C-alpha cells in the first residue's frame, strides 16, 4: 500500500510538506520560547534606554539619602520608575528632568507594561483558557461529524449539513490552513489547525465516537492516507472520501472508505443527463441538495414497516432501493415487496422547500 501511495505523487511534486499540508509561513514560525525571548529582549532594551536617559540627565535628579546619584542609583531609580513604585528617595527636581520623565520615560513605561501584560496573557492566561476550553469541547464530543479538509468540497459539505438541521457545535473541522479555519469558525463549528494524517490529531477530535468522517484533503494521496489512519483508529465509523482520479477509487475503498465520491464522475453524469433531457441534471442536483424541492434519505426501516412493500413507507416517500445483507435491491424486484428488520431503504421525500413552494417534480 505504501508503494501504491507513493505512485500517486507526481514526480515534480513539491517536497515542502513533510507532515501534511501546512502553509509556507509555518516553516519560519517563531517557536514559543523564541517569541518569549523576543518579548523579554525588547523589554530589556527599553529599560536600558531609560537607564541611559537617566544617566545622561542625572544632574536633574536628587538623592535624598547621600546627595550623590551613582550609576547603581540610576538603575534603581529606573526600575522603581518603570514599575511605578516610587519611594521618593530619588526624584527629578529640574524642569528638564521632569519633562524627560513625562515625555520620554512615561511612554516607555507603558510600552514595557503592555509587553509584560501581553506576555503573561499569551503564555499563561490564554493558553490555560484554550486548554480548558478544548477539554470541555472534547468531553461533549459524541456522535459528531468530523470534516477533514475545508476546501471547496469540505466547506460545501459543512454548509449542507447545517442546512439539513445539524447543530454546528456537533461538527468538527480539521484543516492546516488558518485562513480556511477562520471561514469555518464563522459557521459556528469546532475547528482545529492540525495535520489530519496524525493519530494525535484524530484522537483529539474523538474520532472513535464520531457519527461519520468526511475526508476531502484536496489531493488523492493525502485523502487516502487520512482514510487509512481513521480506519485504524475507528474501525466502525463510516468514512466518506472525495477522490478525483478513477484509478484511486479502488485504493480508497481498500483503505477503508465506505463511500467514495468522485466529483469529476458526478459532473460527467450531470452533463450526460443534460444531453438526454433538459431537466434530468436539474433533478439530480435537486436530489443532492437540501435546498431543493425533494431530497434523498437513507434510513433503517421501522418496526411498523416490516412486512410492507417499499411502496408503503410510513413517511409517504417514494422508495427507490433496499440494502439487505450488503446487497442492493431495486424497487421493481420482488424482494422489495416485503421489507425486513434491519433493511436500509433509500427514498425520495419532499424537503422543507417542497412543502413551502410545492414540488414541481
């Protein structure tokens, strides 16, 4: 399988992605301790500037203890001045010294203050809050839908799920692009900036308790690798994946995908349908979207429907197909005349739009 996955990569494919899709700015991102060092260095630089200002203007300062202002006194005065402590033993007495304190030292004092407050917020308060909030979200994740990849297909699927009535808080989007996640957050879903091929990422979003996993990584090789990882961690969770090359559909199924969707093939079906009738492609698109007048529904037959025909569904829908023991049975076949417990039926039912606008189909 590893060799097959390698063959999916173009020979001239870029080599910068070692652990999944990551923006180029990630490669030069300053590490946590580097960021902390820069902040502290900037604060020390500003304090050093104030020390030099006080030293060159030491003639405007008075030491009430011994009357002499040494360099150690300057450092001491700078620190108590920056921290706004002020014991009064050293004080500016001339107009120029007070002007320097008001115009130069005070803005630097505020700058140093905000640097330390910002550092404390980023490295202590914010991280603790985010960790607590993430733990709370993880505790509540169950029977949720995980969308791995928020590109064109992923974003459309999330929007469609919300249109179909799913709570945004019950959807988790994983994508390595921060810009895409910003758009996902606007929909109210849970987001994570991470590599979906990693076990740690999938465990963090509770893949084992998910209702289903939708994979659309943008590249077939990455999508298939994600499917392998998900199936390894969650053997029973339904997986749907988008692939664009016909040759990769079999690989995706061998990797463990329950549903393999080829948008290129579906587009071809719509085009071919339009060639045979003006309304066929329109109807197919109508069935695929909840915003249409009718929609396809897959469900398990109810206890009351057992023994009935596929034409006698309790919902009033038009039954199309029954899945029994892994086999598809068409509505015209005799076996569909007697529904059994455990059968899965696919039917066409009017959507909410159909109720309000009328079903013209």
